[in-house]
C-alpha cells in the first residue's frame, strides 16, 4: 500500500524546536487538526522555555547575593540589606546593630590541615550564625574569614542576647564536634541607633575596631591557657 511521509517543523515564531514526521496511508491525509496540534505543541514548548529562563534568572539573582561556599549572604547581599534597614530603622523605632565577626586561626587550619578543612570550619561558623538571626536579621560572609550580622529588633537588649547566644553556640559546637584545632571567633558590635552622630561607614568601622580589640584579647587568653597546660 502506498505511503506518504510528511515532515512538519515544530516552531514558535522564528524559533524551530524540531521536526515531526508523520506517515499517511491511502487517502488518510492530514487535516486542520494536525496544524492545531503542532501549534499547541510549539506553544507548550515555548512556555516551558520561558519558565526555565525565568527560573535561571532567579537563580542568578540569588547567587549574586549569596556566598558560594557557605550559602549565606555575601558582601553585596549584606550591603543591600543594610541600606534597606538603615533607611527604615528610625521610622519603625527599631534598634539596628552591626556585628563584625572574624574567625580565629583560619590560616593555621589551612596550613596544617588543608584548605578543605578550612572551608569546612567556615561553613560550621556560617551555620551557627544562621541559627542566631531571625526576622529581618541576616548574616553574611563579607571576606575570607570575615563575617557580618545585622541585628534588627525593638528590644534594646538584643545585643546582649546575641552575645550570650553566640558564646553558648560556639562552645556547644566545639564540644559536639571536637577538632585538633580551636574553633573560635571574635566579634565587635556597634548599635547604629545609639550612634546617630556617626555615619553608617563610621559605625561599621567602629564594629571592626571593637572586633579586633576582642580578637587581640582572645589571642592573649589562648596563649595564657597554653602556658598553663
């Protein structure tokens, strides 16, 4: 029995997604339903393609503001969120504080146990910081071993609460997952709401200064403990 092979392009506007081949026998030739089917198929493919592009763009947007290693915000994400909260804290009568955090001994970990262990330690610290923020507060990795947190609350005692939570969480993590190196970090804070005479940049610098002062004290304390041991 004679057969006819017809090949139809599956396209939407000027973009061709492929071809469909059909076999017809005798007088069974394609009617308008074939064209309608092909148009519906092309439209479905185009819609799926558009949704994929939108999803890809959303993933790019998220990655643009997230740290690839730890999954928390990066410096861009931190600064964007900081600007947003800085513009609102006065009107909302909230207390906005900047916490500057530095992981201690990362170079030692990298040099003696490898960079993969150093990366794991950074992820451990990031995981702890994530558990300490809530609401509109965020934590971010803003440098190699540098982290920042934005505290945003209507409670003036939020800084004290954070300090207690941080120290307890770090101690519990070190006891739960002991390593052949100390797992610790130093931090300093500056409450933007209480330092209205300071610029935002000056407040960030003050948080850094306090963090480095604490880092120096922590180092001296560790060295004293090693002498005792």
